[in-house]
C-alpha cells in the first residue's frame, strides 16, 4: 500500500472534557462528530443493557472494548504507514489478530491511500478523525475500523454510517474531492470479519441524516450556534438542492440511453 500525496491535510488537536470531545483547527474549536452523534442519539437500548448487567459490569465491558479497539486501530495504522509495531500487553494480544484479519481481508483491494488517522473538519460546524481515506476498487473511499463483541446487523450501526458521511462531506468541502464510498470494517475477538459498504445515492442519504442530527445538536446548543452565526437549516436546504440536481442529471442520462 503506497501513500498518495494528492491531499495536504490540515492538522488539528483534540481534547476531551466530561465525555465531550472538541477539535481545535485553524484557531476554531469545533465539536467532534462522535460527540454530536452521542448527544443526539436514542440511548434507550444502551440504558436497558446497563440496567440488565449492572453499572459496574457494563462499565468494565465498555472500557475493555474501548481499549481493545484503540489497540486494534494502532496495529492497523502502523501497518498502513509501514512502521514496525508490537504490543505485548494482554489487550494488545487480543487486538492483534483482529487487526490482522481486517488487514488480510478488508485492506486487500487498497493499493494506495491518501491519509491514515486524518483530522477532517467542516468549517464552523464539526470535526473528527477518520481511520483511512483511500482509493478502493477505483472509488475514493472513507473507511472506518470497528471492533465488536459480537457480529453486527446493518440496522444496529446507523451511527457508523452517519460518522463516515460526515467525514465525506467535510473532505469534499475542504479539499474539493468526490468521496463516493464509505466502508465500515468490523472484527470480533474471535476474528469474525464483516464489511458494510454504501456509496453514491446511499451515501447522500446518510449525509442528509447526519445534517438532521447536526441541526438537532446545534438546536440544543443554541447559544453557541447564535454566537457562531451558524445556520444549519440553510446547509440542509443547499444539500437537498444539490441532491435534486444529481438525481435529475442521473434520470436525464438514463433517458438518453433509452
């Protein structure tokens, strides 16, 4: 896998305070995509899960999963950047075969990449760090690596799609790119690998869903929104117009073929 220097990525720093993460980029402090999604999601299922297991056990599982996920990401990042890396801790030894499975299956089609662990931002609105921006089977793609204690069903991971959609929208806006595909690569501790892809029209739908969550987040943070002079409703309207133009162009192309 070779590094393609097509994009010169803007650097940023992140801080976490009381569970909320912000990024400082070019002098602006922006909420993270994960924080926006966390603050606007329906967490009824999570609350029931915590009540069923008990707070302490739920926290133990969540913390262990988080540490294992971080270790897995580190292995994959070092592989992509061709840097030697080893983690001999118990968590590291759990994460290594999971990372190797994602590398073996998921990253096999990737010949070149634009950035790994890239900070992305939409000026004035949000920021975040994506795992990989690359060319995947001829399509510019954003990939997110996830660990899971058990296999996932597509309807369970809606926020994963929204996360990638937010990064794709930010990448296109700042760098003038045309990200066409998102892929979520998931691996369990027993090395069961899953891959969830979405592209083009489906990616546009996820962008629209994320914008609705973004507007909801800023509605809850109304004072900041007014101070920053941000109008997310206008952004949603602009996005809808763009989507309509693309749909018309697509239908026009089909009519010509007929």
